């Protein structure tokens, strides 16, 4: 029996794999859903059945290290920081996870929160574990950011409850942009609704992926992010409507005052006559 160890991190931003590939001297182009798999020592494409460490890089900012000790991870991140901005704060990454894959441990697949067991080696299983872990930590990053926006909204709601309608439009616009960004990234960046390409031709791999996705609650977490995003957009819309109504009322009052001033001036001008 062999055991493969995975360690996944969610970077602060996305990774342009084609730009990185050009920097590393790779001529091929990477599709959005396709990871770049590198040997962390040589920074070259890793062999499919490589028993040494590998690194999976995803466009949406997920990076998964396979069988890489901490010094190798730190060295790889340091070299990448010179090329990719998202790696520059790698030491401060908060969203990460570990998982193990046991190969040849039994005759049937077993999947749990701590690790999975498969009866034989298949690169599809390794790729799926890396893919699910990358999605999971990226979702965790988005969930954390959504919660921070919720906390900010609580402050605005408190101001509204106290009768303060002077809500900053710039802040509301920024919050709305962040919310829309969450919805876009959870669908496009993290590809929650997409399966690995191998699952369309390999039923065993498809079952493995579905089980892993359910274990990490990928769809449920996506739906929760979507629900929270829609709730936040509704709150932002209410704030924006109230703020515009207040500004509209102020504008109407200014117009009325100007009309009164004009009438007073007119009256003053005709009184001597």
C-alpha cells in the first residue's frame, strides 16, 4: 500500500497559467478548467505517474501540493512569488486543507473526511482529489469574504435603525461590486458546477468525484454563497434606494428654496414701483 499526501492552499488571487507557462518555457495553452502540474524541484511539467512531489496550479487561485514536505512548499512559493503576485503573501495564507489518498489498501473505495482509499493506482483519482481540495479551499476563502461583507452590512443596518439615512454611496457601490464578484468567482473561477473532464469517460472516476464533492459539500456551500450574495444585494438595493430618495428630497428642497428666493427678489424689485 502507498499513501499520497495532499496539502491545498487558496491564494489571494487568480493565476494566469498561460502567462506562467510562457515564463517557464511551456509552449502549450491551458484551458480554464485545466490545471498546470509541475515538479516543484525542476519547475517543469510533472510525469503522470511520478512518485516524487507534484504541484497542481489552478486558474482560480487554488494550489495543491502532492507529497511535498514543508521546506519544498516554502521554496516553491518563494520562487513563484517572483512571477505571480498571488504567491507573494503565501506565508500568510489562512485557507488551507490536508488530505491523504491510500492506494492498494483494499478491494473497494473508501472515502472519509480524513482520507480516501482506492484499490489500485489511477491518475484520475489523484487529479480528482487535487481538484476537489482546490475547490474547497477557494470556496472557504470566498465564504470568509462574504461573512466580512455581512459584518459591514450590520454596521449600516445599525445606522439605518438609528434613523441615519446619510449612507455613503461609494461604500454601497463597493459592497455591491464585492458581492457580484463573489457570485462570479464562485461560478466561473471555482467552477463549482463543473466536473473534471475524465469523469465523462470513466464511470469509476465519476462516482469517486461525486462522492468527494458531496463529502466536501461543494454544491451546498455554493448554494449558501449564492443565497448570501442575493441577500446582500437585496440589502444593498434597499440602502441605495433610501439614499437616492434622501438625495432626491434634498434636491427638491434646494429647488423650492431657489424658487422662494427668486419670488422674494421679484417682489422686492416691484415694490418700489
